[in-house]
């Protein structure tokens, strides 16, 4: 009897695999980090083979640890870091260069030129996105323009492009399926979210051959089967979504106005807007949440480029902590930040600023500033950035329901308490914070029949904890004003 779903959660700094049973409970998981590559200031790359191998290895480890026979796995679901670009040779499967990661700012000049040409409204009206290096389109153009021989091969139909999901699907199926889903396609700045097709006008403008693009499919549906050499048996791939949309689905945000915020490497707030795309006036993105049975659900999204990644930076680059877990105790060891503000604009700022020239900075340092103040300021920065996104969302729509949170950094109770305080509203954390992996599993399980409906999925979701605000409004306003001053001073730093 097939009774398990294998969820592949391919993230920016690690690949995870989680095995779920029919009750929606996590049976087993495995995780493998892989190297981050920073060739120049503001550039971020991954080796595509590191992505693939770490994901397959973590999945094999998960299956082995669980003791489950592969024949009992009903389907595979995939969630992935979005916007990251991989291009490879169709005949050999060999990547033409390193993956250009969503955080990479190398195409800032290209984006600036597109804006100077007055194309902001053109792109926004078709894709729901702003012109920004964050998205896939200009990264593809950069590879075609800068990696020797790739454009010529692409024009001959010898090169394939994919976001990470398409790269995984192509490899898992032994090169038999070149496909993505609606949610990932909507993050490329090449996909028309109204006509639901790759936009040939945009492709022509950027000089991107149509032949490199994957087929776009439903997020819950058929993506082929894994080659038997991968896991020892063929397993249907039945679900696929960008990690943030997967988290929205995993949090059971199925009603218009439902909101989730994920504290991962970046921070991403999504609101379900139903079957109608909403055009933001406050720096939010209009995007596709998922496509099921040919029906599209849209979302509004706010993007924080550096969220949980600031904690990793404190550990790996600054060396002031040994683990993410100790930050809560360190932050609580002081009453406040002693006036220190930390703006983690390492790769620019997203919503609501969309300023790719901003850079990280600390303000308010005095002789009395210490390690604990800096660690606390870093955690508070995560909350300040999220609060600005939520404010933008409140101004765009009055339909905002309760806010659900997930992602690694949401385990930090200090951060969640401060988040509720600085927002002045409650937030809800589920017992299972692995909403991204859960969402991929739910999408796959719906398609293969393990679960019959979204109502059934609501029934298997787990208990939660509520964080209630306790901060006085006067103090909240003072702290927020200080944050805004700090952000203003970090804008447009990079020439």
C-alpha cells in the first residue's frame, strides 16, 4: 500500500528531504548544506551539481533512516528556492556555468537600463513583477551574453533553462521531462500571469530564445516519474511549487486574505488573493500562488532579501555566535539594543524599497555597544523588515486575516515576541514550522489521491502557538522611527 509522500525541499543554503505519512506527520527527515559561492561583491552562485547531489543524497538518507520501502512511497513533491537560474546542455545535461542565485545583483545595470527605457509598467502589467535583478529574466540574458558559445547553442535549440525545480525534475526523470509549474514560472519576469504563457514580446526584448524554456504545468499534477536509478524504483513526481507558495499551501492558507510569513534565508510574506490578481501600490509583487486543475490562485508578496541569513552571517562571517539556537539567550541577556540598529542590506533591499544599491550597515554604535546588543539588533532587524512588508500589505488591501509564520528563524521565541510587539498584532506559529516541505507534500498527495481535498488537509494540519503583543504604542513608534532612519542612511550606498 502506497501511504507516504517524499517531499524535496531545495533551499538556498541546504537541501532537505522529509517523509510524510497520511496524517500529515513527519516520519523522517534529512538535510545537507552545500557551498555558497561569492565571486564578486553582490554576486551569489551555486554549483548546480551541488544542488542536485545534496538533494538526492538527503532524500536517500531520509528514506534509509525511515526504514520505509520505496514501493510504499506514493509520490514525490518538490519545493525550491525560486528565481535562481540554471542553464544546461540538452544533450549532456552539463551546466554551462554556475547557477546564478536569486540574491545575486550582477544584473543591476541591465535592470536600470530597462527602467530608463520606460519599461517598468510594461513588465508590471504582464508579469506582476518589478524590474529587478532578483528575478530570473536578466540572469538568463547575462548567461547568454557572457558565457562563451551559449547564445549560439541556445539559438540552435541545444540549451535548456530552468529554475531549480525544472533542473531537479529533468535530472530525476533521467532527462525525460523539462517542466516547471505556474508558481515558479511567475517568478521569472518572463511569464504573463494573465494569459498564462511565456511572453514572446518580453523574450524578444531580452533576446531569449523560446526553445530554452520549460513547459508550464499545474502545481499539483504530473511531472513524470523518477528514474529507477535514483531511488531504486520509479516514483511519480506529482507536486511542484516555489518554496514560498508551497509554504502558503502548507499553512492551509486556502481562503482569500489568508497570510503567511516565512523566516528562511530571506523573509517572504504572501497573501492569498483568490482568483484575481491585485496590483500593488506599495511595492508588493503580484504573483501566482498555485495552479490546480487549470484554476489559478493568485497572491500578493513582499520580499525581504536577508532574514534568517543574517544569523548565519553572525555565525560564519562575524564569528560572534556558534549556533543560531544561542541567539535567543544572548538577545534576552540585555534589556534592549542600547540604541544599535542593524540594516542587513547585504544584497540590497526588497519590499517596499526595491533598492539594489543599498548595503548592510550598523548604526548607533558607542563604546558601550557589545556582542549581545549586535545579536539582538540583528534579530530585531528581521522583525522590522517583516513589519514594513505587512504595513504595505495592509495599505493595499483591507482583507488581511491572521498572520501565520514558519521557517527556521520562527523557532526563536524572542524574535516572535518582538515581531508581535513591533506589529502590534498577534501572530500564529504552527507546531510544524516546516510548511514549505509540507506544502510540497500536500500538492503531491492531492494529485496522487493520498488526500482527497483541501478540507481534508485542513484536518491534518497541526496545533499552533499564538504570540500576543505587549509593547506600548509609544515605544513601538520610537523604535520604528529609529529603524526608518537607519534604513534611509543605507540606501543607494553602492555606486
